[in-house]
C-alpha cells in the first residue's frame, strides 16, 4: 500500500490523499472493450459482440453482423419461386418447416390458389410446422441451460428432439433442411403409419415436458440466474419490433396464428402463453424461457388435433395429388405483396415485387423480414447496466439464429 494514503474510513469510497486521488478516480472509471465472439459458443452462431464494460458492469453492447452472409434475397431474385425453397430452409435452419410454410403461402396467394389447397395438405403443413417448432424450442432451451452452466438438460432435450428429427426425416429424407412444403402442395404425402408413430411420440413427450419444467424452469439455480435479468419492458419490445416468445415474454398476447388466422389455425384450439413475472420482473430471461416451454405444450395440442383430422375427415386417398395445383411456370401478376407467419422465433415475413411485365417466373425484388434480426436489435437496450456474466444469459434468452439475421 502506498505511503501517501493517510487514512481509510468505512464508506462507499476510499478517502486517499490528494496526490493519488485523481489517479484512483481514473482507474475506478476506466472502460474496457471486450470482444465476445464471433466464435464464442454462447453467441449461438457467428455473432460478434463488442462489449464496453466498466469493471464487471456493462456500459454498452455493439453487435457486429455479416460473418454468415447468405445472400438470400439475391438468390431469390435469380431463381424461380419454387427453386428458392431450399434457400428459405437455410435462414432459420432450426425451424425450416415454418419458414417454408410462410414462403409458400405468399406465392400461393399471389397466384390466387391459396383457397384451393386441399385441407389434408393444410393439416399436414401445420402438423410438420408445429413439430419443428417444438424441436426449435428444445434447442433454444437446451443450449440456454448449457450457456449458464447446466449440462444435463441439454443432453435430455437433444435426446427428445431426436425423435422429432427422425419423424421429419421419415417424411422427406432430410433432418434439418427439408424442402418438403412446396408451392401448391407438398413434396409427398405422409408415409403410411406416420400418424400412429406420431401419436406414440406424443405419449412419450408429455411426461418429458413435465420433467423439463421441474429440471430447468422451476430449478432454484436456474431461477436465480434468469429472474430479474435482461428485463425487456413491453413498450421497448414493441418499439424495436420484437416478436415471438421475446415479445410474449413481456406480456403481450400477440401470435400471428391467431392474429392473421392463416392456414387451418382458426379451426384449432390452442392458447397463447405470455410472461407474467412469476419469478421476477415481467419480461426477464425467465419469462422468455417459460413461454417457450408452455408453447411446446400448445404445439402438442395442435399436433394431436391435426392427427385427428388426418385420420378422420381428411384421410389419405389414391386420388390425392400433393402438387395438383402447381402451374408449370409460376408467373404471378405484376404486384407488390407482403406475407407473414408465426415462425418459432416470431414474425417471419417476405416482401415480393413481381416482374412488372408479369412474364417472368423469378421475382423482381425479394426482402425477408427476419424475426431474429429484430430480437437481436434490442440486446444493447436490455444489457446496459447488467453484469458481464449476465450478458450470456441475456443473449441466450433471445434465441438467435444467425443464418436468419445475416440472410
């Protein structure tokens, strides 16, 4: 200890002599720049965060993007509408079925055939989209638990997600990038016996979701790490364009499956879970994760109802052609059109500007409205003033997929 220190009193600050007082104040407020990523596992992809910190306290966070630029929009502008579906898969690769569903709905509405899609096709689309939603949430919750130090939940959720992956692989032959939902229909009908195996999976998963609630969400350590952390006020969430579980975790019951009532969702019975601030302040990391778990229950209810329809009223027939409505050349009329749907992470939208002459089967302009991009934009707002250790918890609670952010 320096001999110039005269005395120490019990207070918030050290009282030191004048020669060292200025130097001590400088050290006390000196800021550091810390790079998190772009290869850090907790950034859930190639995201680089430039963190400005004062000791352990975050002063500001600056996200840097572009490490996984997929050129989706330019790909879409150079290919026919139906050949773009594999590129749609590669945006949010955790919930590719949901992305395909939105893209296909947009093209079908531009062609004016959306009302002619067979009900069996619509129920199959919703069935696979909800299975994929559960699989996406399992990755979000499992990797989140891994981020904050729990290894077992990750292994359990990957085990249960594997059952969904095998079901989807049975349908289309792919485990992640499906190319299954096609314009005017589907790649092919469900395999024989799929509905019965799917029912067996539902029976298996229901008690596992209860285990997940007890092991992770209600765990005392998990609550301490997530409650009152990364609080996102509802007004801020709306102003930044947040959607999905990030928005609903702040208390707003906004879900496009109910708001826009697309496909067969109006015929299905399910609830929209929202955050209630049960363990801390409304809109914290705990609320966002709890909403995802509750949504898995609701998605299972939707899957059960789809199976009832597919095995009851809309059974498979030999006359069923999953691609009967598709014209050989997909050439929508000249228009500007926007379509949106509820992906696993929020509102996914596509803006189309078709060929002004109406003679081309490739769009003139395409723009994707990625939910992960908007959810990421709120990160600096809810991280300022938090501890550096809590930044990882905040990032994971947003459930980012960088393929969708960079497009």
